[in-house]
C-alpha cells in the first residue's frame, strides 16, 4: 500500500527580531565536554511534560509522530535515528517520540495538524511551530534542516507571512526554512484557507535564489495536479514546465533536494511538459539519469534503487498504456527486489523495504512474485498484519473473494494498537461491503467490533481514527442505499452513542461522532 490558520502577524519590530535566527548560548570555557550520546534521549508520549521542560531549558521541542508498522517511519529508525550527527543534534532539542497508538496520540496529532506518518515537527516552548519535515531517505539533508531549525525562534507561519508581504525583510535562513518545509505532505497546514498551489507560486516569484524558485515552482505544480479529465496544457504552459524540469535535472544539488518529489511526480510532470511521445521519452531518459546520479552520490542505497525502478515503470506505462511491460524491465524489477531483500537485514530495514519491493513487482506485472515475497515476510516480520491487506488485494485481483476477505479478517485480528486496529478494522468492513454486500449480518458484526475498539480508547475520536470512521460511514451509507440497510445503520449508530458520550466526557466534541451515520 502506497501519505492551520496562519498565526497573527507580528508588529514590524517584532517581526524583524523573530525572523532573525538567535545564536545558541555559548558554552562555558571551563566546562568539561559531555560524553557523546549514543542514542536519542526520547521522551515517550509525554508531550505536556516535554513542553514544561522546554520552557525551563529554553530548548525547542522536536516531535516525532509515527507508527510501528509504517515503512517510512522504519526507514528513519534504520538510518536517521542511528546517525551519530543526528543523535548529537537532538541534544539541542527536547525530543518527543509519539507513536500513533499511544494514549492520546491521535488527539495530539490533530492538535498539531499532522496528516501522515512519519512527520517531524520543531516547536518553540510556547508551542509555536518553527518547521515541520516529512520523513525522507536523505539523512544528511534532514540533519541539515533540523540543525538550522535548532537555532531559530521564529514561527514558520510568521516567516511565511513576511515572505508574501515584505520578502526583502527575510534573511537567507528564513528562505531555507520555507524551502525545507514538508509541503509535499502538509501544505494545507501552513497555507490555511489559501490554495497551496497559489501560495507556492507566490513563493516561487518572491524567492531570491534560483534553486529555491524552482523548488517552490515544482511544489506548486505537484500540489495542483490536474484532474484526469482535465484538458491538456497549452503550448506556453508545456514550455514553462519543460524549462523548469530541464533546469532542475541539470543541477545535481536540486535533484537531491527534490529527490522524492521527482521520483513520484516526475512522470506526470513530463507528460504535462511534452507535446510529442518522442519529447516525453527524451525527458524521461533525462529524469532517470538524474535520479541515478543522485542515488549514486549517496552510495546507491537499495531502497533508492527500488524507487528509481518504480519511476521507470511509471514512465513506461505512461508512454505505452496498452502494452505489457517488456521482459527487460521485469527482469530489472526482480533484480532490484532481490538486492533490496538481501540488503535489508534488521527488522526496521525490512519493514521499510518489503512493501515497496512488492509494489515494484506488481507494477512490473509480476503479481506471483509479489505474493511470494509478502508470504515469506509474514514469518519474519514483527508487524505481519501490515502485509495482509496487500495479500488481500492480490487475492481479489485474481477473483478470489473469500481469500481476500480471509486476509483482511486476519489482518484485523492481528493488528496491534488502538488506532491501528481501527484502521485495519475499517479495511475489513470495506472489504465486506465491496465483496459480499448481501451479507448484512457480517457487515454489522464487523462494524460493531470496530466501534468496540473505538469505545476502548479514551479520547480516541481524533485524527486518523476519526478520518477512518468518516470514510467508513460514507461507505456504509452508500451500501445502505443500494442494499436496504437502513435498519442496520440505525442499530450501528445507536451502538456508536456510547463511544461518542465517552469522547464528549474526555473533553472532545462529540457532535461529529454522533452524526457519524446521519449523512
């Protein structure tokens, strides 16, 4: 399976002060050097205590939000969180490790506007956001961005507002913070009521550095991806996108800074930039060469090789929509998967790698190899339930409905943690609705079990859990209209009242919960 309103504008004098990084306090000349840390001193789940400590020490808070099963989270654990430079850097923060299944974690995720796992947020002791970063594979770049954030006290919302109104007041580091921000996953948090693509376009026009201008322009295009039925771009727009891509791909540092964006969005951008199939093929060749060079500069990590192969397959399918994947590309996919499988030796490395490897095999048309890989991983993984929905997809694709439902049920039964159980439970109910819509008893029984999981969580109706219930509610309402399920929905809504009452007693608004199945 392949993830706020702006703060008030400061006065002019305050804004100038806030947007200038303050230097950290000088160390005493006579103080003995502290021994180097060998692991991050995480505060686990104690967010309020962490901010109290931050107010006492003056240090910012570094909040990590993730999940045990999440592949990109495990990539961070296998790389960044073991990096000596990063571990040393975390001593300049109060680091908080917040697993999405910990008590109250979803409420904190909602308060800080976190959309997906993993996310790293830097906040000052007064809980103003300094920056947020999406997890990536480049430990050196993440460490650089967080080292910059560790010296700052300006809220990123204030920096953004200045960039849009009086950009000449900003310092180079202010622009770097805006460029490092995790726009790819959390653009709406900082954009507020404004369209992210428009805002990013304004930043592209105002940025003083050509590389940053191109970074913001790429982000604007990625966040404004046209609908499938949208008309093709005109010649002027195509030329503008092509010029942008050519400039970025010709600059190795910019390819590295935009590696994930180019890997995932590059094929779609090339399609929008190309007037002919030959032009698209040539641009695709340049994209793959740039990605290969960027990955080689970092030692060709196996997971990056998987990503590059996925991009290559996306380009091929885009240019040859009705043609089977050629044997040479299938063989490349198998070789990349075998290398990644061999290179991933720790639990974190394997959890970060295997799902991507299976996706690559499926994109190459080799579902049998993908299923074999996933089945073999079930006995090795500490989060085997994570792979079972993928096995269900494979079973459903070949017409095995009962096999698909069996995997979804097994995944739900094996899921660990309250938020995770709700997420996997919703997948199971959605499978029942899709594959056995006439079995209203099974649908009601499974939904009742998911409601019971919610009821067991104090302050549980937040963020990912709330989003999953909202999605489930929409599925059940559509099912009810087609299969006379009004009585079933009425009983389920009645069962939901207890969980809603508990949510309200825990200080949450129970209104959305109570309207769950009422349209």
